[in-house]
C-alpha cells in the first residue's frame, strides 16, 4: 500500500534570503511597491510637516529678539548674532502702560484667571453630568449626546449680539465674570460629551462590586470612576484651558472698553492693529501668547492625546 507524501510547505526564507511577494506577471506586488514608497516618503513628509509647523514660531522668536533697525536692514535673516540679541522688547511688552509699556503682564494675569476659572467650573459641571449620562437611566438619555453636539451647529458670531445685549442689561459687560460665564457655557456641552464617552469605557462590573459591598452611588463615583477617568479629565481640562486662553471674539465684545480687563489675545490684536507698534514688539507679544500653550501641550502631550482618543473610541 503506497502513501502519498505531501511536499513540505515553502517557507518565507530560502537560502538565507527572504522572498518578496510577486505578482502573477513576475514583478513586485502592489503591496510591496506601496510599502516601499511609504518607507521612502515617510521621513520626507515628517521633515516637511515639522518645518511648516516650527519655522513660523522660530522666525517669530528671531524677529522678537532683533533690534528694530537690524530688522529693517535685513528682515529675512534667520539667525540672531549674540551681540544683537535685544531682550528689552519683552520688557517693553510686559511693562505697564503707565511706565510706557504695553501692559501684557496685566493681560496675562486676566487670561490666567479666566482660563483657570473656566477649567474649574466646566469640570465641576461636566464630570457629574457626564457620569450621569453614562450610568443613569432617564428619559431621552440616548438623545442627549446629539443635543450637546447641536450646540455647535450655531456659530459664535450668531450668539454674539444677543449675549452682548443680555450682559449689557444685567451689568456684566466689561467684567471678567461675564466672560467666564460665556466660556463655561461654550465648553460645557462638548466636555460632557467627551467625558461621557470615556466613562462608557470603564467596566460597570467594578462599580457593581463596590455597590454590593455597600458603597453609595456618590462613593462609587468618587472612589472608582473618578480615579479611573482622571486621564480624560486632565486632558479635557487642558483642552478647555487652551480654548479660554486663545478666545478673542467674546473678549473683544465684552472687554474692549476696559483695558485693565483685557486678555492676552485682545491685547495682541490691538498691537497688530496699531501702526505705532514696531514689528519686534508685535512678535514679542505673539511669543508671549503662544509660548505658554506650547509648553503646556508638550508637558502634557501623553495625557492630552491619550485621554481625548480614549474618549472617542466609544459613543
């Protein structure tokens, strides 16, 4: 009785050399060509994107550190000689108006107060709201996320005039409190939506086990849900901070008449619109506005990206 032997399967490695996938005609397959092209183009694309994003900020820093006469002689210079570095421009930007400066130190303080208060109040509203939408059963629960996102169908300019009239009548125009209320109303909905998605990724079994042990709903939220959701809470707090720090439209509407209440973005816009302000001073103000956000982003990049993407996985 004869048996038929099955020939051994061909391995990917033959004679120490790996076989490349080939098409039916004997050439390289489409996947191999695409992979080789991606490997060649990836470093080039990364370098181009890095230059496009970093070069404007670098050139802005260079202009802010050069004397005005040197900028007028050679505005395209990409390097500042050590003997030409002029940090007095930043001192002029930060100095108070009474001392002949631009008063950006006051603007920075106002922006910090508004941004930090916006983060605190929005998280105070969004965390319990997102947890309730994620865990509690109530009428309209499945439609609530759509309602939150519907807020952003209305552009800010559409709400500007009614809010301006309303805050003028209640006496909050020209106050940082009015600006704070608008910012919290703007970011609360999207913050609840994003945090709700993150709370959905936390296993319900953990909370059920705590409830069996006698924990109340508030204790379950405080001792289990909040520690597990802390990356998302921190990342959303940073996101809210960036929005409040850079916002311009409502700051212009509510605070333009009160220079002592201006935020950094409003102060920078006034520099850009003045023909009496040198370019170096304008660039120094731009660096002051941008640098805190850049430092904050890179210091918390892992939490920011990880928390936002985790909250977007389920919904």
